[in-house]
C-alpha cells in the first residue's frame, strides 16, 4: 500500500520521475471511472425512480412575494394572485410529471395557453416561466432575473395577475420540484385581490391540508441530489490531482530532475479554475 | 518548480493567466445561463489546450506524450463539468 501511494504521488525512478496519478494511463482511468459513476447514477434513476433527486423549500407564497419584490424594484405595481391562474400553473406542473417532459409545449402539443383556457381564463396578454431542480426561491428568482426572456415576464407592466404552481414529483426517474408561473391580464379587466392565506393554501399541488404539506416537504428533503454526488466525486478527483501536482513539483525541484512533461504551473492554474467552476456550477434549470 | 517555470517563461504564463482570468469572469457573468456557461467552459478548456501546444512548441519539447497529457486534462475537465 505504501509503495502504491508512493508511486502514485511521488516522482521516482520506478514511475519514470513522474507521479503515476498524473500519467496518461491514470488520467484515462479517472475519466472512465467518472463516466462509469455517471452511468451508474443514470441506471439507478431507471431502476429505482424517485430515490435520487433535488430537495426544495420553495413555496408559491415565497415565489409570489419575490416576484412582486422584483417588480417593486423596477417601479412596477404588484401582481394580484389569481386562483384560476394558480390552477392552470398547478395543472401544468402535474402534466409535466404525468407525461414526463420539461418544456413549454407538451409532447402531445399542449401549449401553456391550453392550460389558461382550461380554466376559462380569458386574457389579453399571458406568459409562462418554468423552473426545476432548485433548492431555494432566491436562487431560482436570480436565475429568472438573469435571463432576459424570463425577466421580461416578471417585470412586464402589461401583466396584472399571477398564479404559481409548485409541485413535487418524479421526472426521468429523478425526484424534483417543478415551479410554474402563469402571468396574465384578464379581458374583463376585473383584477383579483386574494389574501396571503389563500395563496398559502394554493401553494400545494393538490391543495392538501397544512399537515400533509409538512409531510410532503419532509419526504422531499430525504432525496439525495445526483448533482451533489457528481460534484463530490469531481471535487475529490480535482483535489487529489492538485495535491499530486504540488507534491510532484516539489520533489522534482528538490531532486533537480529534468524530464519531458506538461507544465505543472499550467496544469495547476487550469485545475484550480475548473475546480471553482465545478463548485459554483448552478443547480436548477429554467425554461 | 511552479515558480521556476513561471519565471522561465513569464509572457506565456501571463497569457494563460489572462485566459483563466477572463474565463472566470465570463463564467460568473453567465452563471445562470446554462448554454452560455457551457460555452465559456468549452472556451476555457480549448484555449488551455491550444496554449499548451504553443507553450511547448516555443519550448521545443512538443512531443506526442505531452499533447496526450494536456488532452486528457482538458477532457477530464469537460467531462466533470458537463456530464
């Protein structure tokens, strides 16, 4: 074991004066090992759907509050919560879980406007924002606000009302939370004026009691994020390589060894930047 | 060894520093846009690979084993970030 570790990390005659872990065959092994792990995760989501997933603390009330906060920052009046729009947004999220898709238009060709119409919501203008795999409302709102098309919906002065659907379920074998925002302005010009309590009640996909909501949220938190597993494994691999590069550079300098190999400074700088990219890779997707 | 390398070829390492620094700025700028974020990562990785070819060509030790080494580092980075 000692010999193996020494050969892996310490440049010496046995490994042609280059730490084995930095040699092409071991780098290839790391690539294959990581791809195997990713395949294993993918297979697991097929065999045991719903075990891996993204936990979330997002509620419709938080999304409603954050949306109006962004509008306020942009000098716009707040949107009014409309239960018809909340129902269409909730139906949209349920439809995505039922038919296993993630898009504005379903595989059967159902558009967002079909969900508005199914609630008999007659509109002059309407819009839809979607998000999935987010843990918290703040990150999701930031992602929407960074995207010009989603921001256009949130801070659009033409919209007067909003409905929000937040639902937990399984898509492609991965447990997740889907969020749909449905924006609109009614043709009749009569604007809803709902209370916060109504918004809270509407925040659950099935309009369950408070007790059921707590249970549903608790079970969601147990999900193990596949992104977390990948990030953890990737970070470990990067840290091992960075450590090996430092040891390799130190020993080579101490022994005054001359050899043909890549630049340690280059590799180190590159790996550090990629490591930062990996750590700050954004979870969640918007559409 | 690392400092010695940088002192030997400061200009070339400065170019690499600029590539990585600009890449980091662009990454955080487009952090919430998946498509642009991935483009930045691919840009940084390919720039790094081409920098290595330039660096070792100038140094006079551009051997196949070195090209393979950089290629594998670049491939590992892409796989870890994109998959």
